[in-house]
C-alpha cells in the first residue's frame, strides 16, 4: 500500500471520527437535557462540613398532596435515595428515575459521589488538592449528606453496582434513616469478579478508564455479557459505533488524565486489594465475606451473566439471608416483599447493565423496582 493511499485512509477515518463525535455529542447532550426535564430533577449543591466538600446532587422536591396526612411531618416524609454506579453521575439515573413515575409527594435525592459527575470539576480544576475517594469516604459523605439535607426516618434507597455497594453499607450505618433497599449487582468486594479485579490492578482491564475508543468498546461489552462472549449476544456491540467516539472524548475532557484509573485503584485498595490483585484482610465491614445485616428488608437483583459483579459470588454472599429466590423475568411477576427480609431475583441471559438481546437492564427491572421502592413504612402510603 502506498504512503498516499494510507494518508487518504487516515484522513477519511479522521473525518469519520469527527462526524461521529459531532453527532454523538449532540445526542448525549440532548439526552441529558430531556432526561432531567422529564424527571423534574433539579441540580443542586450543598456543603458538607465534616467531609469538607461540596456535594452536587439532583433533587425533586415533594409537592403537597392533601391525601397524604403527614406531609408536614418532615421526619416521616417519604424519600427515595438513588446512588449511581462507578464512573457515572446522578444525571445517568435521571431517565430511569423518570420512568419509575414516582408520585409527586415523594422526595427524590440523587447525589454525585466523590470524583464522579459534577464533582469531576474539583479533580479537573485543582488536581493537586483533590483526594480520590475510598469506600469509607463515599459512605461517610453520603451519610452526612442525608443529615445536611434533612432526610427523615422514612427513606428507601436504590443502588446499582458501586451505588449498590454504597447503599448496602449505608444501610448498616444509618438504619435510623434507610428502611428498604433495592440492590442491583452491588459492588461489594467479595462479590467482584476475580478476573476483573486482577485485570484492573494489573492494567489489562481498564473498565471505565476510557484511555482510548477501544477501551470504551470493551467496557460496554463487559457491561453486557462480557467481551469474550460475543456469540451469546444477538447484538455484538449494544451501543452504536458513533456514540463510542463521543463517550471517549467526553471522558478525556471532563477529568484529568489518569483520573478514572486512579479512582478504581483507590476504591479497590481501600477494599484491601493488593497491586497484584490479591485480597488482603482488612479489619472493617467493607471486607465482609457474608451478609452482615440479614434482617434488612431488601430486593436484590442480579443478572446471571454479570462479568463485573459475579452472580455466583452474590448468591453465596446472601445465601443465609435469602427468603425467596425468584428466577424469572422481573417484568411479569409481582414481588413477594410484604414480609420478606431478602428477596433475591436473578435475570437469565443478562450482563451487568445490558441483556444479551440488547435490552438495557433498567428497562427490564423497572416494574419490580417501582413496586418495591414505593412501599414505605408509613401506613398512609398506598399507591
């Protein structure tokens, strides 16, 4: 192949990438705006004096409902807390929150965790003073957030992946506030896939690092049934190619170089993971190998082909707590949650966030999650 031919091909590819970035960028921006508008969530910020940081969050304030007798009793006001996954932000949950059609008198809160979402501005503008989060600092700051924004004692919580891990441990710390939880593939260290941990620590799996367009493609495949399970997916790449370039460019523009890699290492090492990927014992509850709150009222949802948070490990972790195990399509069956501590639901042929047929996990679990989250401790909440 001649040099001129190679230059022409490179030029054509560069132009293609620019077009993809332009179209994909507009799609992502428009999607964010529409999601926020539909969810009626408002961007806010509050200072946390103990953590010494400002926490960005989304909130939908409750609207007075005369049918709700205890509306003005703020200690008992129904609230739902949503916690996002690794590398995401609160805005990524806006569309899902909107789809749940939560009654207007229920308060909705969705904070950006340290080093995520709007908090990336701190990392970008003052990288020398920015401290990467640990599991403890995320839990402590979220706990303080609940106090500062005055969440009462009637709060249910939802978390996916990292957010599920935060909600799991937050429930242990704040039983005075958190009553019912929905955990979707919670990223508890003893439930993380061994190959994933080793890959991240050794640099062979970059997950959310997004140092190249190829990283984005492989990460999205891992969000499905895994990069090495292409034959099991009807759609090889669940996300259109033109979005890959946009996601990659957005990632490198909104955070310092190496931020996401350092973020993952910080979280894993605070869990007790060594640089080689092996697990060291840590003397706190973050390293627990079995459920430490077996009486907690919760719905646990776990895709069976999750290559990030292992289904087999998750089932073992909760084995002594499970009252009902339901292997079914969560869209078509009512929950059993009336008097149950832990209801464990599995989703066949589904990965961490995307089903093998291309459907997104949140679309599949929406009916069951809505039903579960809308049951509050107050007898005045019959929806």
